[in-house]
C-alpha cells in the first residue's frame, strides 16, 4: 500500500489538491490502526478527515466494521470531524487498470481482435455477502459488453464460487481457445498466489498481477475523496483536509 499512496500523493496536485495529506491506517493486525491515525489528526486540520476504504467491493468492512470504528473514534474525541468515502469499486477506471495489468502479463488488451478471441476470468477475493459477489458479476458483464472480450466471467478465491480454476476449465470446455485471468485484488499475498497457481494449473494462458499502484487506482482513490468532500455540506473544506486511507490488513487485497 505504501507505493499506492505515493502515487496518490503524486497525482493529487493535478486534481486540485496540492497540499493533500495522505496517511495509511489498518483495520486489524498492522500498525498504525485507524484509531491511532484519527487520534493524531490535529484539531485545526482545516477540514474533515476523509477515510477512503481501500476495498474493491462493499461488504462487511465497509458496511459494519468501518462505520462502527468511526463512531467510536468520534465518541472518544467529540471535536473530530471525520467522514467516510465509498469503496473503490466498482469504477470504470478499475477496468482500465485491469487491462493495464493484462497487457503487462502478455495479453494485448488494447487490440480489439485479441479481446474478441480471448475469454477472461475476473478473479476477486470473494465475500460471504452475496451483494458484494453480485457486484463482481455485474462488473464482469459490463467489461465484456463495453470492451468486446469473447467472454468475461466472475470467480472468487474464497467464500463463494466458482473458483478461478473452475472458471478457467469451464471456459475451455465451452470452446474458448485462450483464457486469461484478471486478478481483481489490490495487493499481493495469499489470495493472489492462490489465484495464480490454481489458474495456471487449470490451463490459463496468462494471469495478471494485482492492481497495486496502478495510476488508475490512485485516481479512483482521489475520486472517492473528492466525492466525499462534495457530498458534505457545511465543512468549508479548501482542499487542505487530512485524508486517511484505509487498508484492511488481514485481507491483503
């Protein structure tokens, strides 16, 4: 996440945010924790602290865990002005980031002929929240429709099916000559390794790297920050507000 936040800082001035302060906070076992970061925010920060969840879908962390922690932080520090932005996904720029990573993996994603001949597995972490998994399925359908891939099907590394390897085999069984796997994860780790190993074992021609510090991802972070600021009346923010970017440590994605 350090590299991604560095890209966010570098791209902030072009969005009219030259003095934006960017910090990392983690939900679970890594430091600094969200309460630690919020506790360090100056009372005269110049505007609200905006917490942008570094999550690709809205599920337990964004719907329950983060709001509860923000409420606890506000109760412990009555003068704290903190608002939460939306999760990163879904967002059109994340599709551009996925194609960037596929290109790096050897798939000519910018070529219409290649897309028409290539089936893609959109491999996400998976969630126990059906709505989160449905979001991935909708994103896969949108990607196929808007960019002309032969097919794009969703798959999940945990908590839901099909698994990436199952999706690869099903596409081959359905007549796909070339199947690529697009890794819809933010950071390397257990899930990313699991997706890569299983997909290659099932016959995938290519597996993309994680989204990581792609410039499109950094722009989505800034979009979410700006949307949160625009949707909050009466703060009087001037672009100098503190921003705390949130990554759930245990997910590693």
